[in-house]
C-alpha cells in the first residue's frame, strides 16, 4: 500500500508489525482517550451547569424577591402624600417620645437637629427607619460615637447617604464582639420635607 506521506507509511508499518492483541489494546486505548476528550469538552460543562442550576435558581429567586420588595417600597414611597414641615415635625416628636429618653429634637433652619445620649443601637435603627418612612425626614449629616463598655469608642461622622437609603440600620444595630447592646451618642441633622405650598 503506497502513500505519499512517509510518516503515515511509517505508522502503518508499525501498526502492522503489532500483534492482534496489541492492536486491540491500542484501539481500546484510543477509544477511551476519545471518550475522555468528548466528556471533557461536550458533557462535563453541561453536567456542571445542570448540577449547580438548583443553587443558581434559588439565588435568582431570592434576588427577584428582594427586587420586588424594593419595587413595592419605591411605589409606596411615590404614592404617599407629601407631609408639611409641621406634620413631619409632629411625627418626629411622636416617634422620639415613643423611643424613650435619650433623644432631643430642635428645629434648625430647614431641618431638625437630633441630640442623642446613650440611645441603644436597635432603638436608633428603628427610629431612623420610621423617621424616613413616616415623617419623610432624611438624614443629611451624622456625628455619632458608639459607647461600648471596656472598649475604645467608635465614631461615625459625615454625610448620611447610607442612612437615608435605609441601609445603615443593620450596621448601627450590629452588636460588637464584646458588647451585645452598644449605645450611641452624638447628633443627627435631618432634612424635613419641603414646606407645603
């Protein structure tokens, strides 16, 4: 059998030099190698996708439910009636009274200055959430110091963009490693809704 490729001719001559048992072993080895390559290129990626699809589906469902909750919250905020400054101030005073001692409110220009003294973290987080939703008051400036017995104080200063978005409540209420119930001292400046026309 003639061929124009010397390498192919050499391989064929070596193949014919093998015994039938060796040829069978080589064919079996080639088949196994082909199956391994086929598995790694065609089957394994699809198998991994299928294996992890349930966890990905659960993650997507959780993200979807969070987004729907945020959508409902945004729609509720858009549909609510705007409060006057006086209504917002009365609501803040009512919320502060129900939160207990440790909060003093005073009007300051277009906003309300809230002085805090030993206010528990969860109380402050709840109060901020209610102030945002019920009184439509948004924090614009924060100067807080966390009081932890037998530990150095932790301070939080600056513009309160995180508080106004409602994401700081968990951070304020998160217990420290050495204290399950930290308290906060300092001041908050809240912006009241625009005055009613």
